[in-house]
């Protein structure tokens, strides 16, 4: 399987980079994983809704420019369908079984994702109703992708 993770902003925290690198290394037995970072827009604490919309639109355009038309796209959004690790494993297994082995996950910036990106998605999922920093979500996502492949292959990691 060929997996891309498109994410907004640069990751600076060393401990997150190390965790992500570890899971990507583990995933090498199951899939090719590539992380694509797109530039984020500067945000202020007291932005107007119009200013937020402009930020989302600009970040969305950058994301859409990186999305190949032949890929299944799964966006992570707090309002998305609440899924479990088993649900994610089933979805990835279905994609692989039916010839959709190119999958892109999208993690938005601090304001989320533009409607245009959500409209392009084949699925919108949530890994919980809590809000996580988008930088931390990268680590959570790669761990969950690794867990999904362990579930698919019947390995004990998930226990």
C-alpha cells in the first residue's frame, strides 16, 4: 500500500519527529509512507471569521495542489465519522482489496480544513471528540495506521 499524509505546517518538536520516524520505520513492512508538509498561514488569536476563512482557503489550495486524482482521500476532522482502530483497519483493508492501494490522509492546520478539501475527500473521520494539536495528530495517525496493519495481519500489537 502507498500512503501519503498531507499535513499543514512544519513539525519542530524533536520528540514528535522521533515518534513518527519510529512508526514509519515499523510501517515499512506493510506500506510505503510519505509525509508531505504544506505551508501554514499565520494566525492571530482574535481573527474574524472572514480572516479565518481566508487562512483556510489558502491552506486548502496548497493541500489540493498535492492531491493526486487517483488517490483515496481520508480527511481527519473532529466532526468526521467517529472510528475505532478496527474501523480504520477495515477501511484500509477494503481499499487494498478493491484496488485502491494509494491512500492520502489529510491533517489540517490549527483552524482545520477548508470546505474544498472536505469536499474532495472520500471519507471524513474523527479519532475522537477531543481536540488535539495538529502536530500531535501526526504521531497519533501514524501509530493508528501501524496498528491497523497489525490488526489486518493478525498480529498481537493491538491486544
